């Protein structure tokens, strides 16, 4: 009676001789299949590595291109600066030769006010409880407190001399020093004429400092409690 074959021998397609239970051919084929799978795995890993390398190379190239463009933009600054410097130098030479190149800046400068406001837009608290309210190029200086509101010309002039430098800064001091004490208001009446007529002080060629006293009703008649001031060109609407 022939010997019984094992499961591996029964599944083997090869002819096995009597008494052989292990097929060497099947074993070799399994080894070949395992080797082929390993090679395919290595090939797929190589493809993935090449893809990653390609992404890296593309990213590095893009970064280099960006840096190169940045350097190019920076490099253009020098030529532009050279052109500007040459232009300035040329203008300086023309001015030294007496050419009329400086006429345009002089005309523009003539329209700049000789006094500039130093108080900010809106409300500013000044010493002695006085308040400055700025709106554009005009300022209202309010001194409606017992110590400063007045009907007297000399007291109002004193308030003006103290507060104008707080509004326009030190440059207005030279304007005030040039006006003798008691002469700012002229001969007009403080309570009835000047609120409508105003005071117009010469501050520079073609410019005046215009100041209007403002009153309110008091127990014994009108009181000067504030003044409005601005710098205007001669002939401008007031």
C-alpha cells in the first residue's frame, strides 16, 4: 500500500517520487516569489524617494529665484539714488551760477504762514484755567473766570500777551515785543467796536494776526470772556 502524501505534497503540481513529501521545486518557487516582492518594494521606495527629491529641488529653485529677485530690487536703489543725487547736485550748480531755478521754491514759501499753531485740534487746557479750542486755522481762547474776564482794556491786553505764546509758540513773542504796552487795541472801544472790527497785527510781509474779542452779558453790562485769533494773508477774507 503506497504511503500517504502530506498536504504540501498533495498541493504540489510536480511529480514526486515515492516516499518524497517535500517538493524542492515548490520551495524554490516560493523563494523566487518572495525575492520578486522584495524587489518590487525596493523599486516603489526608490520612486517615492525620487519624488521627494524632485519636490525638494523645485522648492530650493523657487527660493533661490525669490532671493535673486529681492536682490535685484535692492540693486536698483543705487542707480535711482545716483540719479537723484545728480539732480540735486545739478540744481546746486545752477543756483551757484545765478540761474532762476530758485524762483519756484521762493514763491511756494511765500504762502506759508509766518506763525504756526502749537495747540492741537480740539480743546487744550492752558494755565490759569484758560482753555484754547482749535478748529482748523482758528483758535478761541476762553478765559471766562472771575480772575480774567474783564471790561478793562489793559487787563484784556495782558491776557492776550500771556496767552498768544501758548497758542503760537515763541515766534509770536517778537511780534508782541515790537508793540508798545497799551497799544495792541488801538483807539477802538473794547466792548462795542472791537468784537466786530477786530485787531489786526502785522506779523510779516503780507501777513497779519487777526484777533476779535468776544463778549457775553454781565450783571453790569457786557464782559469780554474770550477772543478768536488766526493768521491770514493780506486781502484774504476775514
